[in-house]
C-alpha cells in the first residue's frame, strides 16, 4: 500500500513501511517498462505480463497493452 510508506507504526500489523528500491540501467534493447501494484502481480507473472505487453508493443497497440 503506497499510502503506508513511511508509516512505521503499522509494521506491527503486517504493512511494510520501507519501499523496495531497485536501480536498473536501460539499454537500447529495452522496449518497455511495466510498473504495477499488487493488483497486477497477484494476477500475472512477470513472464505473462511481458508476453502481453510485447505482443501489443509489436502490433503498435500500446493502449491495448495497458488495458
């Protein structure tokens, strides 16, 4: 829950209050970046999500990929 970031009081209730931060250097081979919350990642694996986005990226249907 993004609204709990910095809210250290609620860690007793299972909320993680410090965000995970990753650094990645993009290359010319990278075509897209998917940013999602639990609603996405609870429903799709990384591979499933990448397949959906890549297929629509190649078909130039970026709105469909987002939907």
